[in-house]
């Protein structure tokens, strides 16, 4: 089937409805409202400026971290589950995955300044395809053992997922949407990527200097 045939065969009314619902669901930034209700502060003006679980955890502790993490993860899972409830078209289901992550990163009511999408994308991925989620965990753990950091291994695993999806025989439109979704998360982490690479280089340099002194 050509790309034109793919576009013609899509139910655009259904796709737009599910896409808008998923985006609005993603816009619910639990971390923002939690910090606002507890401290009367805008979490985006504190710490890293993200509404995600890590930044909320720095401000409110473990409870804030867990509440935000579960909420962000849950809305990703809910978006994909709801999409599957209304359609059997997996292309539209992957659209829901992309839209809920976009809503989390760029929530309209917060002037498009939200989180970074990792937990939301993983929640969506787990419901969309548990096999891909399992591969993600394996890739993450393998990279984590090498660098003992969490951000870069997590992003590395996301980069690999489209190739894994191709290997598992996923439809090419679905692979494209997985790539787009993961690309949004990578874009949101662009500053973190630079910081993490700098830290690894610095740590490597310190290790070399330590070896020389011995």
C-alpha cells in the first residue's frame, strides 16, 4: 500500500477526535497542579523548570515524585487504552500516543511549557505493545550498567525502539509515529543530553587523571 492509499484509508474524523482527546489528556500536568496546591508556587519557576516527576520530587519529596510519576505514566497508558476502545486502526492508536506526549510537553493551558514526556511515553508504550516496553527495559538496563546514569540510557533505548519495531514487523506508519513520539521526547531532553554528555566526559577525564597518578 502506498502512502497515498494509507492517507485515503484513514478515518479522519475518528483520528482527529482521538488525537484531540489524547492531546488534552496529556495537557493535564499533575506536577504543576500538585505544587501549586501545596506551595502556591509555579513549579516551572523552580528547579529545572519542568512539570515532570523528577523536578516535583526535588520540591515535594518522594510523595510528590510518586504522585506525579504515576499520573504522567497513567495518562499515557489511558490515551492508548481509550484509543483502542474506539478504533481497531493501530495507526490511530499510535497517533494517540504521539498526541498525549505532545500534550504533556506543550500543554496549551500552561502556555506550552510542560514536562519532558518520558513517563508519559513509557505508559503509552506499555499499553501499545508490551513487547516493545520489555525491549526498552532491556536496552535501558544494558546502557545503565555501562554509565550508571539514568537519562542517557533511557534516551538511548528510545532511539533504538523504531528499529526494534521494524524488526518485529510493525506497520511502517506505526513505526513512523513511534519515531515521531520518541523524537518529541528527545527534543524535550536536548539540554539534558548536552549536560549528561559533559558529565560523562568530565568523569572520564577525572578517571584518566586518577589512573595517571597511580
